């Protein structure tokens, strides 16, 4: 039965060649596919963190609305929250000493959330939103999260600019140059509502440590704190690691840097927009933002 033997060997060889070929040319795609399907698609479980100064009533209502639609939501506070509310596992805080270990001394909530994320190694993707992000109905947030659930981008932001693609006049470009973060990698992003990946969090941790050792060098005369500015640091470390960074579809949002008045919100609602920033007041037009109801 030698021919069976040969057929068997051939089959094994062909399988091997096919696998090898596939692996060689598609290993990246396979990894990404597995990554998205096993980690995101299957659970379809979103994580979101509201970045807030204090756990105000408004912030807690937003948290509650997110949790009620099945989002694993948290609030990261910039001030010790026990002063304001009974602490639950959804209300987070990282103290000044912990962030200072990384040389982060600005005591900003963005630093606290990243230092917290450094340790959350089982979180693959997390949405971050500043406390003045709001919406007309919580389901629009879930729709946004769902829409990108199978997208493996490391940063999803409202806008991303690149120094080496002509964006030279941004206020927050550092004035001092550092070898570890060369100018051609400098990037800026609008992150008031954004999603970051584990890879991006790791890149952030890596470069925060690099920046700290830069500053510890004896002959450092000048350092520019814009290196720590989240709108600079987050996309720039992503760019350093060649991570994927995308601007999400904001056609249903009025999310930008300016503060929205009631009139702005009214006009945006008429234009079919449902997610807003920045809204610092309790808008009667967004009365349903935190109403908890089944869809
Ligand atoms: C904290 O919890 C106590 C006991 O459960 C309750 O009486 C009190 O009102 C709570 N305080 C706040 C700020 O929620
Ligand atoms: C992260 O984990 C390290 C090592 O276990 C620990 O020393 C550190 O305090 C943790 N950081 C936070 C913010 O929990
Ligand atoms: C600072 O010191 C390091 C190590 O001694 C040296 O390699 C580097 O060139 C120095 N940088 C400047 C700007 O003098
Ligand atoms: C990023 O891409 C550049 C150009 O392809 C390459 O030289 C560099 O090593 C890459 N960096 C990382 C961290 O993969
Ligand atoms: C709030 O929801 C109720 C019930 O769906 C609706 O009748 C009302 O018009 C909504 N209000 C606003 C301001 O959107």
C-alpha cells in the first residue's frame, strides 16, 4: 500500500505548505481577526470611563445610564471621591503618590486614568470620555460603541493631526526636542471622547517611563511639559509604535472644543446629532440623556 503512504505524505506536505503560505502572508490579519473576535465581538461588552473632577450627581447619573445599558462603566475622579460620595467599585481614584512614581506631577485626571489602566491588563479596549460629554439618549452611545466593536484601531479620536503632514502651528507642540520622541512622530488628537487599546496603554506606560529617565539625566537643562499633555502624548506614543489611529465617524455628534449653548444643542438635534461636547450645564433639551428605559 505504498501509494497510500505517498498520498498521505503528499496531503501532509500540501497542508503544511498551505498553512505556511497562509501564515506567512496573513499572520498579521489572523492575529487581528482573532484578537477582535475573541476579545470584543464575543462578549460585545464595552468598557467606558468617565473622567471627572468629582463624582457629581450629574456624573453619577451618566454612570448609571451607561451601566443600565450593559456598559462596564466607571468614573475616574480627579479628587479623592470619598469626600463626596460613598465609594463603590465603579468610582475610581489614583492618588498623587502613584502618579508621581511615573513622574506625572500635573495631577490631572488623564494621568490618573492611564496609571490605573497600566495595571488593568485584561482590558483590551476602553472608551474614555470627559465629564462634559453627553448625549440625547444613552442608546446613541451604545450604537457608537457597537459600531466600532470589531474595529481594532488602537486610537479612535475626534481628530488626529500629524506634524510631518503639515500640521505645524498647533499650540501644544513641544518647544524642546528629545531624541526619544522625534519630531517626525509628533501627533495631536482630540480625545474628549476616544477609545484606546491595551497596546496604546502599554506604549503610553513605556514612554512615560522613558520621559522620566530623560528628565533624571544630570545635564537636562530644559524640559517641555507639553510632552505630557494628553492630546500630544497619546497619539505620539501610538505613532512611535506604529499603532493604528483613526478618526471616528462624528457625523451624528457635535463634539468639539467649544462650549455648546442651548441654541447650539437645539440646532444640532435638528441636524440629527445626538452626542455632544462640551455641555457644562443641565440642558433641558437633553433631559432624556440619563433616563433609564429599555430600548
Ligand atoms: C452613604 O451611605 C450611607 C449608609 O448606606 C447613607 O446613609 C448615606 O446617605 C450615603 N451617602 C451618600 C453621599 O451617598
Ligand atoms: C499597579 O500594580 C503595581 C504592582 O503590583 C502596584 O505597585 C501599583 O500600586 C499599582 N498601581 C495602581 C494605580 O493600582
Ligand atoms: C547629556 O549627558 C549624556 C550622558 O552623559 C550625553 O550622552 C549627552 O550627549 C548629554 N546631552 C547634552 C545635551 O549635553
Ligand atoms: C515603525 O515603522 C517604522 C517604519 O516602517 C520602523 O522603522 C520602526 O521600527 C517601526 N517601529 C516599531 C516600534 O515597530
Ligand atoms: C424624552 O422622552 C420622551 C419619551 O420618549 C419624549 O416624549 C420627549 O419628547 C423626550 N424629550 C426630549 C427633550 O427629547
